[in-house]
C-alpha cells in the first residue's frame, strides 16, 4: 500500500493513509474509513463486541472511535501488538479479550459480506469459509492474477480441512483443480490460539495464521470448511481504493 502507483487516482486523505500503510483506515465512500464498513458488516452479522489489534503507532484509530461513538453494537475494544510479528502474533495480543470463548478472526483490510460472517459465527468451531475463486473475481474487486496467489484449500468430502496450500507449485495446483481459497477469516477456538503460540516463524520471520491452523490440523484438530460463493473486497494496492468505493457506495457504513 505504501508503494507509489501513478495509476491510482487518490485524494489527499487517501494518499496520506496509504503512505503510512494504515490500509483499514483509508477514507472511502463518504469519507468514512474502510474499517467502518467492516464494522457495519460485523454488526449486521450479530457481533456485539470487536477487538481491534493495532500497533503502538496507530493511536489515530483509537482517537477516531473515541470521538465518534457508535450508534449500535459492536462495542470496540483495543489490543496492542507491540511488534509487527505476523497475524498469529496479533491473535495472541488479543487473548485478554477473547478468553476461552470461540471468536472470529478477520483481516481489517478485507470487507466480508455480513451473511458469510453470520454463518461463520454459527458454525461449529473451528471453521472457515472456503471461497470460490470465480466469484471473488466476478463479484468483488479481486483481479484474477491476485486470486492465483491466494492460498488454496484442500477439503475432504465431509468438509474437514486437510491442508492449506500457501504457494502450491503448478503440479499441485493442477491436482487441486478448482479448489477454493482462504480469505483469512476464521472461527477460532482456544486450541487454535495454542497453535499460534506453538507455530514456528515463517521464512519471512513472521508467525502466520495459516501456518498455525495447519499445525493444529496436523496435530489432529478438526477444522471445518464450507464452500462459499460470495465476493470479498480486498484492499491490497492503492488502485483498489477507487474500485472498492464503487462497491461500497450502495451499502453505506451504517455504523
């Protein structure tokens, strides 16, 4: 997001948020931050409390929501991830909030449909939606080239997750055929939190959620996956912002 892109026509506020890498706080439709739309979807899905994991340098997020209290749930809580050590480490930062209950984990720079979040919330934990690749391209804003880089999910006929293929080679991708993809939204349990503590760092030196989930699966934990045909809005590059605004214009933040 910090990388300059001459093809992305952004206003000053959008450019400033992109410059510091605070993707979820990029102003979109109506000047509201992208995160407001994600919170509205969580509200529509019936979530009552949300914990935002932020870095110590992201006080602007806490200040914004202190000045703008919500008119409805979810109530906001905050956790600080002291060092950017990956998504599994971010989950560990939120453990005082999550306690022993099942909870949803999702990326702040993706917009997930409320219907998908609601179904995930009511699934037997742990679980994740397995997204259809074609629908991500046709219904959302994700270009086909980017979808091809997403993790593929190998799922047993009974819906049990077998393996998360982060970067399958051509032969493995061909074997998996039309396998669905993970969009990094999960229904977690304390057992998966334990896997976040046990997972070794990735080659990038980060503690990553897909690797933690795979570790739990390898240790015998059943993680359910179900096929979903629904779009996701993915805020990865600066040029995504304009297209995302078009999709969000018909929704309204409602939070």
